[in-house]
C-alpha cells in the first residue's frame, strides 16, 4: 500500500474515508428521497425535525440502533447476522476502485525534521489495472447477501424474495456486461483511469480521411454509445433493485422480500448496501459516458494553471485541483442519483414475467446489436 | 499499484467494512431491550399460524435461469479480451480478421439465444 509510513497512512485513510462517506451519504439520500417523493406527490414530507427536517436523519439513526434486536426462532443465526454485514461489502469494494479525481503529484517536502516524498496519489481507494473487471466482480457479489438473508431468515416470503432478487440480478448482469463491452471497444482498455482521460477535450470524430471537431461538446462516451448508455442505465436500476425493478421486495406479493424478518440496524445495513449500489451505478455511468471527473470544456492542466496563479505551493495546487475535480464528479453523480429517485416515484413496478422477458428478450438482443454495430462501424470507418 | 489488483488494500477495506458492520450489530444488540415471547419468535405469516415448511417447492425456472446465466455470462466474458484489443487490431490493419473471428463466436452466441427463446426456456407462466 506504499513505501513509507506517510504513504501507507494516506492510502488507508483514503479507503476509510470513501467507505465512511458512502455510509453517511445514505441518510442524506434517504432524506432527499423522502422529500423528493413528497414533492412529487404534492406532500411536504419530513419537515418537522430541525431545519427542513434534516435532523430527521440523526433521529432515524439513533432509532435504528436502539431498536430491539430480534431473531426469529427458525432463523439460521450465522446467515441471519452475516447477511447484513456482508451486504456492505460489494458496494464499498467497487466504490473504492473507481477514479474520483485526477492523479496528484506531490513533490518532496519537509515535515517533522525529515524529507518526505515524492509521492503520487490518486483520488481513488486503490487502482485496479483491470478496473472494470474488478468492479463487475465486486458488485456481482451482491447476490450472496440477498440469498443468505433469504435462506437464513427461515421464512417463505424471504426465500421467494431472495430467489427473485438473485435471478433478476444475474439476468440483467448479461445486458449490463454487453453494454459495457461497447464502452471497452470504444476506449480499448479495461482501466477506468485511462477511460476518463480519453474523454478529455472537445468532441471529435474521424471517419475515412475526414475528421470533424465539435468544439462546443465534450468528448464524452455518450456520443459514441447512446444505446449502450441507455441499456446500462436500465440494467443498473435492475442491479440495485430499484423501482421499476424492485420485484425482490414487491410488498404487494412478498411482504418485504428478502428482508421480511429484518428490523432495526440489520435492516439499515441492507439499506446502506442498496444505496451504495446506487452510488456505484451512478458513478460508473458518469465514468463510462459522462467524462468522469473531467469538467466540460476545461482540462485538468488548465485548472492547475489557473490555481497556480493564486497559490505558491505546488503541492497545495495539486491537492486543490484534485478536490475541484472531485467536486465536479460528485455533482455529476448526484444528478444520476436524483434520476434514480425520480424514476422510483414516476414508474410502476413490472410483473415478474415481464421483467424476465425485458431482460432476456429485449435488452440482451439490443445490447448484442449495439456491440456488433459498434464493432462494424469501427472497422468500416478506419 | 502494479499487479492486477492491489491485494493489501482490498484485504484492508474488507476487514474494515466487516468489523464496522459487526461492531454496529454488536452495539445494537447490547443497547436495545429484548422481550422474549414464544409467539413473537415464530416465523412471520400474515397473522395466522405458520402453514408450510421453509424448504417449500421452488419453481424450476429459477434453476434454469441460473444455468442459462452461467452459459451466457461465460460467453460474454470471452468477448472482453477481444474488445480490449480490437482497437489495436484495427490500427495494425487486421480489424476485419479480428471482426470475422469474433463474428463466428457471436454467431454461436446468437444461435444459442435464438434457440433458447424458441424452445420457450424463458417463458414464465
């Protein structure tokens, strides 16, 4: 994780921070969702506890911890307790592998009577060189906590919810994998950092001997993969079990699906996992199709140059530039999180056979067609 | 860095997350009061006595979906290395060769999908 104590500490702190930020984003998202839903349905939502109802979050967290710890008699204890803890893992493992900002070069500096550096830090938990494969592998672990919860609860509703959930997740993983293949074709790499850097600058096409530059548009993946982007978004909804794909917890049929027997903090941990998935899916969407941490029209070098007009220290400039890009990334991710919330309160739920039909018979062929089309066009315009 | 996956960092965050969840659960089990009740400990069943065993019969469609998923997912995974190197193939002038080679594989894939739909393996009643 690093060559000396400073580097190891920073890298470990980065991982812990990313995880804790993910966990603490969840209450804010829940608040946003409840308020947003209320306004969509012409209500007010939680607005009594504190300003705008914001301290409702703290009240909820305290309530969750102080609830009674309940285990049904027929539950398999190890699985019943293990599932919510395990539910945190896939999202946090995947989130740590995503590039959240540009690389920060730290030149040697003096502190505590010793020279430190030079260092190269990236604003991401860890850099997996096979970025996409690692993220896919980590996030597909999400099937296990659902199955563990379903089987461990000792309840029919939980079991059926878990089965539905897992078969839905694996079905949409196919369409998702094929949609991502289009992205890999365009960028020619597995590495997420390289993908983001490739989206720098204005949009430029080159076909045969002509080349065309549209300077008012950024060079984002969405312009090369419009169908793929839509398919990926739809599959991402299904992967994170959100409406209109929330069949695993369809309360009209299955009470609450795989977490029927869960309550209090254990239920909350499942929630964190689900919202973590939403965050990962939005972040992947941004990285693949919307330029990652890049600010449209401005390259990272320009930001650094602009900042160095104000600040003398080269290290401070690098760190600040990194934070600005992190901010741009967060704004983009929040736009997608809002889309997740808005869709949830706009669309009705599918029926189960419709869901499987959409996944296997509609999205899979479309994703395959998109892939073939991309490959043929790439070969043809060369 | 280096290597495919930074192993120490992954192990570190795995242990951290697990401990975080486990400690929270432990704390919650110590703080909240527990009222034991025989009826309350029963499995949830819409207010009536439990009717059925847990290991009840499950539609075979779920198994079929899982099997089909494994077949198709492996086929998709085989396309990943091709997709990553396709740009280099085009740049070196071998794009059509690469596309044709993959075309045969995709033909098998599409035939499989067509057969699967035609044999009604994906129908849910």
